[in-house]
C-alpha cells in the first residue's frame, strides 16, 4: 500500500535483544488541476503517502514482544489542501499530524493488542492494491486534487470539491484500543474502539471491525478485506461505512484491484484497476496501470461521478527512490439542472525512503 514506507532505516540492537528502528520518507510532487477554465499548479507533499518520520522500539518477552511506535507527518503543504481559492502555508505542523503514538503487544498464541494513537481495525481495508502505482493513482481520488472545486459550464465555481464528489471510504486513525486475532490460514479479524483525540473541537467516537486476508493461491498473491465502521457524531447523524477491496498479482506481473463501498449518509462507489509490473530497466521494476472510479449520491441524491486514470511508477532500487506520473479525468453530473465542466489533473514526483 502507498501509505507504507518503502523501507526502514538501520536497526540498532541492545544487549537484551531489543531493537530501535528509525524510518521515514520524503514525497514531493508537482500537481496540476485543470477545472475546464483555469489551470492551477503547485509543488506539494503527496497526500497519497505524506512525508513522515518515525521509529519502532521493540523489546522481546519470551515468545512475545512489546513495541512502541512513533510516527508523524512532517507538516508540508499537502496536495489535497490546495484549491482555486486556497494556497496553504508551505509548512504547518500541529498535533493532528501525529499518525502513531502507539503501544503494540504481540503474543505468540493470543494475537496482537494495541493502545494509543494509531490505525483503527479497518484502516487500509478499503485500499488493497497490488499494482505498485498507488503513489500516482489510487482509489483515494481526493489525495491528489481533493480540495479543488468543479466549475459549471458558465465558468462559476460550484462549491463541489473533488474530494467530496469522488469520495472513497476506509478506516481511520484515532486514539483507540484494538485487538487482532492470530492469523488462521491467512485470515485475521480485527476490532477497535476509539476517539478523535487530536482534534480539540471533535468529540467523535469510532467503532469498527474488519476481516482481512493475505496469502497466495498457488503462485498468485492475494490481499483482500472487508470492514465496517461507525462514527458517532454528537449533534449529527451517525455515519456508517461498509467497504472492502481486493488486490491480486499474477506471477507474470499482471495485477488487478477492485474496491467498493457504501455510506449511509453519502452514497456508494466502485473502483477497478488493471496493472502490469516488470523489470524492463536494470535500475528497478516498472509499474503501469489503468483505473476507473464510479460513484453515485456522493454530494446529493441522484448525482454521478466518474474518473479515469493512468499511471507509471519507476523504482530506483539503489537510491531507494520511486519516481511516478499519474493523470486523471473527472466528470460529474447531478439533478440540479447545473451542467458541470469536465476536469483533469496530473501529478509527477518522487518518494525517497530512508
């Protein structure tokens, strides 16, 4: 998955077998959005896998182990924060950039227990993708240009943002307690309860459950999962999301991804991707893909949103760099009588992992 760092840094070991492993990456890109009338381009931190720093401190206890994980986004202006009317600060770190402040206790027989800021049970379940092109195009359509508004055919901004019209669902991070069962034939069940502890103005509470699979069917690699999340919002209707995804990679390098989701307050979507990964160059693997996204009732009842994307990612193994390019077309319609202009975006950048 794009959110996972490409590699970890050097591991330092103490006399009792404990380890300290720092890691991180920088992921800058030029993004551009054409709303049918104006082009807007900027240098941004790619929200598909934001620049971050972190470390894991692990201590074994017999067959079990305790890990403390710390991870934070660095705070550079993110690709989904720009719009026709907004130009965010180049750097603005606050507590909401904290991704993990987390204690993890892994047991040999009883599964894994988590406490602290980190991933809820269903985080990542809606985004399985074996293509290798997630940095450039993924089901998270809004990561590249989510803050930009669509224009009507008269040229006026409509207030409808790409991130809302092309929304996909997945689990979140929160201050939570979580439990993962041991893996049984590749299957794991996860449960979590949490609160949004990093936003001082939010009292939202989260409850979720997920079942995931990671393994092989013959020589075909498979990742899949389904999740259900409830977000209790004081003063507003509770939000219920059901979503799932599957990623399949054949020995030939041909790969497929499929995802779908439904929200009680905001419609549904389907997503499909086909890709191919090969060692065409001796510097590292090359991945290419095509994808399609279709949603309905995302902003208003009866609306439709469609997006088509192409991507290429080139690995440079020796330098720990992934260079990428992605292009996407967007079209949207609703029942208001307003006609909307088609839009497009591109992203070109590189992620350096360390």
